[in-house]
């Protein structure tokens, strides 16, 4: 977990998605951006992102501040128990937490890098 409460979410914790709705009282949306060097994959109902380091790969994230320690702890446990690992990256000069997978070779890539758009489109099929 981070000391400044900043986290980048790319999937179910983005605004309007299932886990966001569950935790929204403890999340303060700050801004959205496209991060280079990551690929997003579909695990079915949830995504996983992998750090590739390749600047041609990118994903959409929303950066939030979590001010309630119990919310940060609950999200951390949710992510770790689902197989993600915690990492930090620097965005706009600040340390930001993110939950990633080590690899996703056997899963479908979300080529747009935007899980919310992909999920909503495929939920209609």
C-alpha cells in the first residue's frame, strides 16, 4: 500500500464499475491518463495488466486517493487474494500504487488498453 494514498486503477475499480461502486465512499477520483509500457488482458469478468516496458503498449488508468486506511487495506486484500501483486510507479512526480499480474499469455488481450470500454462492449454480446 502507498503512504500517500494514491492508486492507479485500470479495471473494476474505475468509476462506474462493480468494485468502484462497492468502495466509492472511500475513493476520491483525481484524473485519468494513458500509461505507456503496459498491456491489459481479460480474465473474463476482470482484467489483469502486465508491465511490458514497451512504450507502444498502453492502458487507461484512473488515479484515486484513498484516505481511509480500512478501504485501502480491503482493496489490497481483494487484489492480492485474486493473484495480483502490488507495485508502485511514478506519475507526475508522485508514487502511485498499482496491482498487476506477472504474465497473461493465455488470456485475451484488450487491444485498446481500455478495460471499461472493452467490458461494456463485450457485455452487450
